[in-house]
C-alpha cells in the first residue's frame, strides 16, 4: 500500500497506543518510523515524583529532543514513501500548558515558536481519542513505575488541552478518531478502516471520525 501523505503524525494521551500502532502502520505503508525518545529524558521520573519542581526542566528537555529528532525528517529517504511519527512538535505545547505556571509557560511558548517555525508540519495529524478509563488501564498494564502517580485530573487536563489545540492547528489536516470501544491493535477490521482513512484526501481543519 502506498501513502497519500508524506508526513503522518499520531497523537493521543499517555497510553493511547500510539507507538505500537505507528510501528505497524509504518511497516504496512512503507513509512520511515519516527518514535519519541522519552526514555532518554532524565527529568521524566523526577517530574512525576515532584511535578512543580521539575516541570520546566522536563518540558524544555522534551522540546529540545523533539526538535532535533523532527528536524531530521526534512531529509529525504530513498527507501520510504513517507514518514510516520508517534508524536508531533505540538505535543510540547499541549503538555506545557498543563504543567507550567503562566510565567514559565510564556517563556516556553517563545522558545517553542522560534523552534517550531523551522520544522516541517505533518500533512496529516491523527489523534487517538480514547475514554479515560481505558487510558488509565493501559498505563497500569504497561507497568512503568514512574507513571503510577499519574492522576485522573492530569489526564483530563491533557485531554482538554489536546482537543483545544487540535481545533486551532493551522495548515494541517487533523483527523480525530473517536474510539470509545475500538481497539485498533486487536481489531483487524478497524485497523483496515484506519489504513483506508490514511489514503483518503481529508480537508484542512479538524475532522472527527469513528471506527
């Protein structure tokens, strides 16, 4: 299967299944796979233990990591028809709005705006919208110690910010997949519907679809 879009980015809450799904999609459409290197962020476990103390450090570290990684997506690949990523640079802005106080967010936003202007935008941004109870269960099942302290309130705030952010994204096609019960990783029919959607010509702006 070929690719209609040269750069597809998947987004979603922690535990939404982005990384596993991206691996499969990239293989099926011959995409260059770009996965977030979150385990390389030394501030992440500290942030979950002491959010107020390490929020700015963790967000700035992620911003730098994401910038350097996504900057490389501008390099053409002779062996892949497109790029498939399990995040976009906009993720930094969403998380920073939730974790940072107003004065620190203002500084962060200035840095983000400078760096974002130099990066390619996804041709298609796909957001996986799952119920919070399913997200929390997935977080529990994958068993990362530093994620055990993630609160429901934090996830609610992230989801609200994500949906607000997606409505405001400029110059990108946004596809919100509403997945109240669908499991794209274990439902072959739903996964085939996803691949079909990736081959459709979506309008600019935000579109909501169910599977």
